[in-house]
C-alpha cells in the first residue's frame, strides 16, 4: 500500500484514507523498498544483540522491524553514535537547531510501552525524521495507519522528502498542527506518542483516543520529564509513571525563548522548583514565594520587548521583568546557589542601583 502524504492546500486532513479523487490531496508514488545494506545490517544486528543484553524488553515484532529498517535512509549523518546507543542527528535547521533520532534503547522502550498490534492507528507528535514512523508502520502492518503531526515546517518537509523514497506497509501521513482541529478525528486513534517533551497534554489529543487507547510521552519541563502513560478507560484518564527521562522540546520554537521572556523564566523557575521542593519542603516560605513569583511572571502582558544593547541602564531597570525580579531580589538571591545550574540563564547579583551595568557586556546581573 502506498504512503499518502496528507499535505493538502488546507493543511487540515481527516484521518481517513484519501482516494485519488480527493480534492487537494497529494499522493506520492513511492519507489520500491530498498534492502538493508550489508554494512548497516551488521550494525543493526549488533545493535539488537546489545539491546537484548541490557534486558530492554523487545518482542519479535519490534526486532523484525528494526532488522528490516536501514537507519541511513533517514539521516546523512554518521551512524557511529547510533550503533553505540546514542541519538543521531537527522537535520540541522536553518536556525541552527539540531533534530535527532532518539537513542535506540529509548526507541525500543517507547515501542514496548506502546503495546502495538496490527491494524492500529498511531499518531506521532513529532516526526523523528520518519524512522520511528517506519518502525511502527511495519509493526502495525497493512491495515495500520501512522499519522505524523510535525509542528515545524522545515522538519515536516524534510521528513516528507525522506519518506517519499521509501515503501510503506500501511499508510503513513505527515501533517501540521492544524490537523488536530479537524472534527473527523473524534475517537479514531489507538495510540498517541509524543516524541519530545511537553508540559501539558493538548486538549485536542484528549478527543482522539478510543476506549482502551492511550497517550505516551515525556511530560515535564526542560530539565527533566517523566515518561507517562495516560490511558482512556470508561470515560476517565488513568496515569502510569514509567520513570524519569530527558527529551528535547517537541516544538523547536521553544529554543527561541530566552531571557527576559517572562514565560521562559516562569517555566525555568517552576522546573527547578520541582527538583528542589523535596529539600525545602512544599510548605516552606521560600517555595511559597517562588510559586507566587512564577504566577506574577505569567501574569505579565505578552509581547514585552526584548532587551538589546541599545537599552540604557535606566531602561533596563524599568523593564517589567527586571523590575519584578529586583523587587524579589532579597530572598531570591539566597536561593540562587541551590538551583543556579538548573535554569537556562545566570543570575549573579541583583541590584537596584541604576549605575550598575545590567545587560550584554555591561550586564552583571542576568546572563542569558
């Protein structure tokens, strides 16, 4: 069965297979499947044997899918790191962000926890270059469907181009975030896998899962996440914690957020707080103050200007984010040594004196 790309003019596609008569759809004619090269076959076999020795659960369906898939089809980067069970890049975006195929042990772990069966419809949030979708396609078979929701257009185009040259067993489709708003999705999906970290499950996802289906993904902030399985049963969600993991963000636009974006700072403080709360106590004065500061940062208006080197010292101090942090400086500076390495910016010394340099080469208080 041919892979069908669901990148139509509206970018909103139903999860039903399209025919050639469907207006606006783009149907690719795929080349015949390539066999795994001798060099890659040796690497794949050694990789599977290594993973078996570590005790990572792998059923025969997962093993067969890995053995019949050539990783070099999905990346032009060297595979040495992949054979050693590390992530391998598949794309460096125009903005300089490196996107990777996950380490093999993590791929196998996610496939194991997905509990895949033939004929299922699986939604991948984030493409991982098409490698993971191809493995799932082989496991779910001719009656299966894999829908990739890729929020970044450059990554989406790259993944589509890769998949154009490969033959699929069932149907694989690549779509943008807009597709989640399509009303025809309702209860059509058996599994959803988030391939990057997210803080909260999008409301649209909750409407996709059939009875007995579930969502799997790394939930949390930049520093640390928990791999959670959230299953839909009897009209309610049931959660299973599968352990601590560290993934990059699902949406690479998050890399563009930095100091003094109030949402970025609030997220960084909140993530750090979760890790040190056990040390300070959930009801401690410092924790309560930090929780209040996080909320105050989130209450600031959106669209605040960035601080650049054209700002005078007085303008920097008057910036709403700097002003808020300086207001809390007396207690915040005492906490800083505890979690200074957990956030994505450095806070050296807070001061209310306007003659103190605050930014760029003059900037001693906050270093993005």
